[in-house]
């Protein structure tokens, strides 16, 4: 990757993350609970254990990103 | 949280005040990892100091760098308190890793007559804050202080990782006999919420994890390190500052603004956006409070060490006590009897 423009654009996108995340509170809570549950119970945390919840969060997130795009 | 306990960093003898990653420019962390596990004299630093210098310079050039100063100001004030606790006037003092002079702004001319401020990032020195003490600012590598031995009556340092490496060969050397060193650094619990959230997210999303938060020294190791560096009469105490943020991304942004991004050799250069998103959700759920804010913990160790001189008070020999602790209640009688 070359040029400063890439970094600036990437940072700009990242700066919007908090507000987009705020719009997906339910999905975030569901995902967080799923992961937190694995730390206490007998289930071990492995890859994709909470994949369903994460996909839901990601969908919501990308939807929010599309609708608020300039 | 058993998984979180397992995931707590090795708590080894490395130290550094640092923080979450977020891809700054990645200077290819060339395979020279080997985080030095021992603080011995030949140990190579586990941190990329060139990168740290660039990060500090970058942070100092941002618009409104003072916005990120809140933590350093607080710790600088507490270090200055400890300087005041020592009822002496120090003719010549040194501040290693001064930043914009967080400690100096709280000190006064009666306590410190002249102050040298050293920092490796020249841009940070351009933002120095006002202080009534005559000051000289020096841009120098904190590991190679350009001063003669036995120069300073007081050396202070606040939240600089290079401290431990420097302690023996530099700070102890430039101190005069009966000089004192007062330092503050980040402790093992610092940013544990961030560390755990990132680790859990990476495990769940990617199947493995790598360190994104630098390892910190254990408080027990600190005493040994200071002792081996040659300091006497050590005092170490710990403090915890908890700062609340709206969310994980704001924490990472503030850490970057403070110039505290990760710079250890074994850092992973990339943090995927999905992992960050997952970590933010986990952070919120595991540590968030009712109003939606999340806390970030900064554990600070304060250390005071003295350079040996004949006239210093020394701990008495074991078994030479003349009164017992059990007589503490009768202390008034004991004192008047002695008179």
C-alpha cells in the first residue's frame, strides 16, 4: 500500500466505528454475552463459537454503515 | 473468569507503559523478537525505541495534544507530591522522559533550583508547559543520558518504559551519593480490560491471539530490579487510576494520542477490523457499566530509591531492638521516661 491517502481514509472509516456500533447495541450485547459465557462455564472459547451472534452484529454494522454513508 | 486469568500476560520482568495496537504505520517488525526475559545488563530492550520516538513525535504534532494529557498530568502531580515529601532543596534535578514537563509544572523554586529535562522526542519538548524553575531541555536517548556521573541530586521520571533498562547504567550513575530517584511506571493491571477483550475476541474470531498490550513488570520484581541497580532504601507503592470512556475505540484513540501505542518487537502488525468490533462488543458486555461507559484501569507503581552514602540511616541489625511492638500502647510513658 502506498501513499498517505490510504491511511487517512482507513482512519476516517475507523473513526465512525463507535457511532455505528452504538446503533447495533442489541447484537453487540448478544455477542458479548455469548463470549463471556464461555469464560465462566465449562465450554472453552474456540474459534467461531459465537459465530452466529457475530454475523448478526456484522450485518447490523454494515447496514448502518451503508445507510449513513455520505 | 478463568479464561481471562489464563490470558493475563506473562507478567515478566519486561516493562513498559503501553497499550493497545491499532495499526499505526507498521515498520515491519523484523523477526528480532526475543523479548528479553531477564533484566540483566546485556538484555536487549523488548521495545522498538525508534518506533516509540516516532509515535511520541507524531502525538506531539497532533492538533490539541494537551487533550490527551490528563493521565500524565495526574501522575506527574503525584510524583511531584513525593518530591515535596522529601524536605530538602535539590540544587540540580533531572527529569527523564519529561514529555511536556508534567512533573515540573507542579514543582517550585524552593524545592528544585535547576532542572534538566530530557526526552527522546524533540516535538514533545516544543510543547513544554510553564514552570517557575529555570529549565534546560535536552533531546537525548533516555538510555544513554549525556551527563557525567554524580551530577544530580534528584532524578524523576514518570511513565517511561525505558526506566528499568536505564536504571542501573544511567540513572544510578548520574545521581550524586545521597541523591534520590523518584519514578512512576505502569503496573501489571494496566489496561487489563483491553488486553482481555482483545484476546477473547481474537480467540473467537481468528482462533489464536497475540499480544497487543505490552507486558508490564510485577511489583515484586520492581524491588529486585531497583536493588540490583544499586539503589538503597527502596519504597514502592501502587495506585490505581480508573478512567471511564464511551467505548473501546475511544480508549484506543486516546492511547494513540498519548503516544502510547504498542511498540514491542513481538507485536502483531495487524488488528483486523472484525476483531476490533468483536472486542468492543466484549469489552462493553464484560466491563461496561449501566450508563454505557467502560472503564480502563491504569495501575501505577511509584518507586523511590536512594543512592548510597555513608551518612544515610541504615536498617538496624536484626535482634538489636530495645523495645517491643507490644509496648506501643505505652509509648507516651516510654518517651517521657527517656527524657
